[in-house]
C-alpha cells in the first residue's frame, strides 16, 4: 500500500497499533540482518563468522567501556554489539510507527518504506525453554536448539538509544536460512507501506514538531550534528 498524504500515514499507524515497525530507506531492501550482509561480503559462513565476532568483541570491549554485560547474558552482548555497529543476527524493530518512519525517510532520496510485523505471529521465547540466554549461547557455540521460528526480545539492561528508539530485536536460531526466507516460511504477518517522496517535506515538518529526529533519537553530539541533515528554517 502507498502513502501520499498525512492521512494515509495516520491510518496505517492507527490500524497497526501494537505491531513492530522497521524503516527501509530503499524499496529494494529485504528483511536482512547485518550479519547476513557482512558474511556475504566477506565470503564467510554466518555461524562461524558470528562466533568469532562475539569472541573478539567480548575479549576487547572492556578496554572501551566502563561496564560490560555478564558472561552469560548473551542477548545483552549481541545488543551491545548491534548498538555499536557490529554485525549480529539481531534485526532492529521499534514499537513506534513514527520512529520507523523517521529511519525510513531520514536519508532517503526517493520512495522509502515502513515494514510492519505483527508480534503475535512470532514465537514466544518461553516456548523455547526457561533459560533463553543459555539456548542462544549454545546455538552460537555449536548450532544447538536450531529451529525455524522467529523470536522477539530485548535485554534486561538496555542502552540509551535502544530505550529512546523503543527498540525490539527480532532474530532466529537458524543461520542456515535468511531472515527474509524464514519470515516467508513461517507465514509471518508482514505489511509494507510505501512512502511517496512528495510527502517528505510534510514528514520532516511533522516529525520535527514532536521531536522525532536524530537530535533526540541519537543522544550525543553525533546525533545533534546528524540532525542538520533534515533540518530547515
């Protein structure tokens, strides 16, 4: 479906309350993780690539950070890596349609899209077992507990960006298949709203009106500088 007016945006947001959203600045983008893209670019097998990245990141993170996750908190480690740009199996979503719209529009030069995913179509992590972090850790280590489901979660200890961006992570225990293929295979309820570029000036004004911009979503001087990419007087 297409959006060429503010009413189209409002209607889509209202009709999908409680869903998860993700902004795509290109209509060509699929649901694909950074780990998928990086391993393809480096001609590496995803599972081994992820294992090595996690090991190296955990070894050296303490030299950059005042606090690091506990060894057994695998999801928090992956979230921390994702936060700083390392490739992981996690795919970022947000519970806010308007934040996803910002991410779609921010650097788009032509039509962009917001992808909506019904969380009710995802598998509950409790169905995997009591110690979800243990299963995730063993899956990374040796491929144990592999299945074709998609899960959503967020670590207990979040970071400022994850909290402000109302972030959620969706991921799988099967790195032998792409995220996009697993979403299709499991018949996830997914919808995509195409944003016409003619609507960009109105989107910019509207999002800035309620402070949905990089100055807020990316705390710090880098977010403030990035803010001027979409600021007008």
